[in-house]
């Protein structure tokens, strides 16, 4: 990092000199700056809003001086986030004022991927998209149009376009990240709204989760708090991550995590270490799980995992001894194997074996205001958010391309809201079950985020229409027909979003400054205007975002002005509560939404869909001599593929390297820092070697989100390894992208 920019970071808060940066000052002395307002020279204001440098939406306090954002800090009144933000959140001003942001709508003029565009008016862009979409709809039907985005407050607006056109093929990015965990939660508890109380746990086991690099500020702080109070941390990971450095590292063989978890269950049953009362009272199907794990002994697991049986036994006993205040973590970026969904279910089952649901230091259901209505003594004036009414959407003529919702198949349990986004590529290229001819993408970069990147480019080239809405010229935008420039989160209002945990919480995102580039727009305005141009205006029943928010807040008795003033709302004086904290036999009817109203260890629903009513173990191949399991992960200063071009973050980490154990390096005559070629099948990537003891000899590792191909990405062009260029588009049982079954070879360049 250049000394000049380092000093700027200290003075103005645009640099990230630590993983978490503390907030300073008393913000209540400042009144929020209204959109478009000006201040006298030298006067400082603070605007309470929410970050968007990743999807966690951390509450923030934006400092504005002389009409410009000069610093971003954590919201001082939010106890979960503690007034701190991460390096990415601290770099918001670097994104806001970056001259390489997309500034105007553009339409492609050259061949797809040639990089030739012309700047056009919004009116011309809307007309072009409208004509192309209706041409596809008229020829092939609304189902030939796909939409995909990362999850967020934009969904309501973006998805309304596709649904109004009669498309069933609307996707989130979840299949590339936490899909298997989400489906496991839903089929075990009947809800995805289950969270971990890390701060109060006494024993924490991570299976590849890395809180200190894949940072979620509130969770990272909570884990740190638990460790400071003496909690033990155990990390199963082929790589020695920063999180592993803070506990006991078990360098497990890749793809064998389920063997470890099933062996834990075996030991707990054999040694009577589980909570029989909890299992009897709250669950069903345990006897089938016990039958499934009875031969999954620690001796068997040692052969599968490479972790000694004595270690497995010791860890299991320690974990059980801490019950119910212990957590076997259910993971974040999941899908190591095609059967990863069953790993996540097994993790949840082992947690239930120690009865850690709705107790401190275990798992709990999120407590939004609507949930609290079931507890009148606690609810106070809490009311759920309202919504903007929409007319009924047309019923799609055909089913989804990914089979979501089809009974008797794994699609039966895939959430229709998310879908299997990798299937878009297959449908475009194979035209099965029917072809996708148009694709709308919002703040999502399939080239980097989906596996088998070369096939993604093939699919782009076959489309009749590809539209990207983003703040930067991503690789996907570079291959698009139309590019729509979204303004940043620091320049727009958004709907109130519910961030409830142990108590209800509403958060607002509001502009700190007027538009830096006047021809950029907030997403809600883009899709409202596009919808109106397409004759779909009835689906956007609001005048502007203030009207939308007022309709949301109507049931709550909160006002738009109040939310702007405080930024974050939670019921006054309310503290987090656990249903079973003072009553071990308390009813969980308000927590469980399964058909049986029990924790479904065996699930008829899952049995019908996957023929695995309880998790079954499948052994996956291990690397042969000369090949390595390819593992990816997150880094603290970047958000997957989303921040590589943010100037200050790019300067902090412009590229990645390939980690390899010294034993493996010596066999291949490789040295630290060598230029290398990584190959998998017909695909190759060039990069730099990092020789380290912090990786198993049979595995290699790189950080995810690097390696661009578009020349317009000048700072990030050609830098680093695009791991997804080496991973085939293998789709797991519940529609997830599989990340850890690829083997690679490595040679000196």
C-alpha cells in the first residue's frame, strides 16, 4: 500500500488497516443529512444507513463533510455490530468516488465480448430492452426469459419484471453459496430462520467456516467474545485459515466432513452423551438416525477423514460435556460435494442431540415482530412491516428449468425463491428442458460466481439478450447487450429491511450524498421505469421510495422520519430471549413449522425427494499422486467477486496465489513465488505459488473472486486465479454448485 494512501486511510477512513475498525464519537449530536441537502463549508453531518459492500447490510454511520463522504463507521447504537465495520465497509467512499464506475446506460455495438458500446439515454435503453424482451416472449414464451441476482432489497423490484412477463425462471445466487444449509434448515425445522448464538457458546466446532476472513461483523464479534470468555474452538479444514489459528486445527481430508459428524453421533449414542429427554420431547425419527450411524465408528471415521480416532472421541466428549451451550456450526458457503445437503442435515441433528435449540450459546429462531405477537408479554408495540400491494402475476405456462417443485425429485425441496442458478447455463447451451433466450442480471457476475467459466461465456454468446445492472463493468457486463448503471448504496433510499435476531430489528438505507454521477439511478427507479415502459406499471404501485417505505411502516406506527433519524430500530428496552432458557420443556410450536411440528430427524418429505430420509454417507474419491484437491475460500478485504475493482481494496489485495504444502512443492520442484500453471481437464489458469505448511499435502487453495478477462477492468485485469475456471458445472442434489470435488495438476510456468 502506498504511504500516501495509507495516510489517507487513517485520516479519512477509506483505508482498511485492520479487519475491524472501531467507531468513534457521539453520533446523536449530529442530525441526519437529507438527500440532496447541502451543508456550510466545513460543517460535518452524520447519516445513519446500511452498508452494501457485501450482502450483510451492516448498520453504519456515514460522516459527510463539505458535501462529500469522508468516513464510514459502524452505527454506534447497534449492540450486535458494536459500532465497528470491516475493511470492505470502510472502503465505501473508495467505491463511491471511483471514476471507473459505470456512469451512463450503454448498448453494445460490436460483437458480443468485443467490448464496443455506445452511451445512450435511459429512454433508449428501456426501449431497446422492452422490444427485445417482448420479441423473445412472443417467439418462445415468457419462460424463455431468466432473471438472476444476489439476494437483497432489490428483489421485489427486479423479480416483478420477470414474474409479470410470465417467467418461472427467477433465481438468486444462493445455489453458489449457502443453499444446502438453507434447505437443511427448512426440512429439519420448517424454517430457514435459525441462527447461532456464538457470543454465549462454550464450545464451537467449525467445518470450513472462517469467521475471521469471511467476515460477518456481528458474528465475527460474537465469536471473538466467546473466545475471550474461554470458549474452545475446533476447526475442521484442509487449510490453516485465520480462524483455525485461533483454535485447534484438524486438517481433515476434503469431502469427508460427514464421516466426522456421523462418528460424533455414533460416540454420543454409544456413550449415552446425548440429551435423551430433548430428543424424545421435541423430535421424531431418531431411531432411524441411530441405525444409520451405528457402524460409523471412530475407527471407521479415522480411515475416511485422516483424523485419529482418539481425537474424534476426545472432541465429541468435550462437545457433549458443554451441552447445551455448544455449537457444531452449520456453515456459510456450503456445497463441498453433491451430497453436501445431507452433511448440513447431519450437523443439525448432532446439535439437536445436545438439546441446544432456544438456549443461550446454541441455536435459536429469529424473533421478528410478527413472531413476538405469540408472546404478548414481550411484544409491546412491535408490529411487522407491511408491503406494497401488487395485482396477481400471470401463471407461467411451463415449469422451471431446474425442476424446482417437482414431487418425487430433489427439486421438491429446492426453495423456488432461490432455484438452481447453474441450470441457466445448461438450459442455454443444451436447450433442455427448453431454451433460455434472454437473461437479466442484477449485481451478480455469473462469469466469476458460477463454475465452469468457459461454458458461461459460451452461454452468453448464444443469448438473444443479456442485460446487466451494476456499478462496475464486470465480465458479465462486458458480454452484455445493455448495461444499466446503478448508483451506489451511499446515494439511494431502499426499502426498510428486517434484520431480526434475538430481538426485532428494522434498518434503513438512505443516501448520504446526492448522485455523484447524475445519469446513474437506484435499482427501484430503474425497474419501476422499465416496468412502466413495458406496460407493467400496475405492478409498481408506489410513487417513489418514500411512498414505498411509508406503506411498509404503516402497520408499525414508526415513521419515515423516525427511521431516517435513528437508522436502526428495535423495541425499547427489549432484550434477546430464548424460549427454553428458563423452561427446558417449553413449547417450540412457535419455532417449528414442519408437518409434524417436531424436529424432523427423519423426514418423509426428504425421503420422497432424495431417498435419504436420514443422512447417508457416500465416500468421494481422493486425489491420486500428482493431483490435488482444489479448495477455495474468502478473504477479509474482498467480497467474493464484488470488490476486486474498488481502488483501496484492490490496492490492499490485487491478486491471489495458490497455496501448496512444502512436501508437494519439493516433489514438483516448485519454490515459493514461482509462476505456475494450474490445470483441470482442458482448462488452465496461471498464477503465483505460495508455499506454506498451512495446507494439507493432498490439497491446494486459493482465495475466490479473482482472475478477470475483460480489458475494461483495468485494475483487476489478468490478476490472479479464477478458481471457477477450473471447476466443472456439477450441480448437487438440491441444486447447489459443487466446489470441492475437482482435482488439479500444477506445474512451473
